[in-house]
């Protein structure tokens, strides 16, 4: 089934509970969903989403493609499983104790790191329902932390969106940057300097724009691309937390 034809109930998490573990009968080639999902994540990390296929996965597992289809009906189901599996990597603070601000920052940092570590997950987050057990545990932790901010209930979803849509965008762009650098055979710092030189040498770029951009980047500090990205992320996150605090006071 194509993505265009997938209704909400096509999610792998909404199929019959007995079906999730594979079809009835013997298990071909000694496979199970956990092993298949782990191999899927490894391949996606190594080769990216565009190159992933069921045939490539079967070769990685040294089985036939039909053996994989014993456990999932479609590639979409498998990608949903892989997406939820990496959400399981997120460390979650106890949402009921401690300072909600630091807990929110910790959850945001974890999510950013996950997006950078697995750049293939960004498009999948926007494709599927994200209702697997690990994803739901993360959402539950975020909600419980945000409730402790003091915001009224009708403000919670807006505040969560402000923080985690920012994290999603930031982590996605950062992951793409690192992927492009790796694909060019450069370190992120080398790639950044090479890009800046290319822009500066372009006849279509106004000199004043370049000068202003260089001044802004110099002012923000940081010796490496990673340091610059960390400083910008932390400052933006502080702005969002301060905004939530201001809204609590206003309400």
C-alpha cells in the first residue's frame, strides 16, 4: 500500500495484537521482529532512508525478502517499528520531581541528539502517527513535565509545540549538515569553512551581507561548528523557557 493510500488505522501499532509477533506457524529463518528492527536501524544509520529497501534488509539478515514479510506486511510497518525503537534510546527524567525547567531542557537536548544521531527519523516523524510504546512514553514524560510549569491546561499543547517543533527543526537541520559534511569527506568544521568561502566568492552575493553574517557569527563565539550549534540551541531553549514562565505569570 502506498503512503497516499494509508489511512490512520494502517499503523503497525493498530493491527491485531496477535499479528504483531508474526503470522501463525513456524518462524522462518529464526527471525523475530526485534532482530529485524535492529537490522533496519543499522541500515538506516549507515545508508540513509533513500537507499533502504526490503531486499537490502533481507541481504543484511542473510534471508529471503519473503522471510521478512512473515513479520511485517509492508516497508511502512517496518519503518514505524524502527522509528519507535530509536525513541527508546531517549533518557527521560522523573517527570514528577525536580525543577520542571531543567527537566524540559533535558528532554529537549535528548530529542535533539536523537535527531542528529539518526537523521533518517526526521521525515518519518512527520509521516506516521508516532503511537508506538517508546514514542508514547516520551510524549507522556513531556506532558507531565510541562504540566508542572503552572500553565493552564489549554496552553499546554501550544507550549509543547513551541519547544519540540523548534527542537525538531534544529535537530533536523543539524543532522543534515553533518550528513552533507560526511558525504563530502570533510569534517563539519572543514565543510563550514568551505561553504563560507564559496558564498564569499560568489558574484551573486552582496559583500555587505557576507560582512554582516561574519560579524554575527563571530559575535556568537565558539571555536568549532559543534560549539556554535550548542550555544545557539541553548540560548534558543532559554528563550522558550523564559517565554513559558512569562505566560504563566500573565495567566
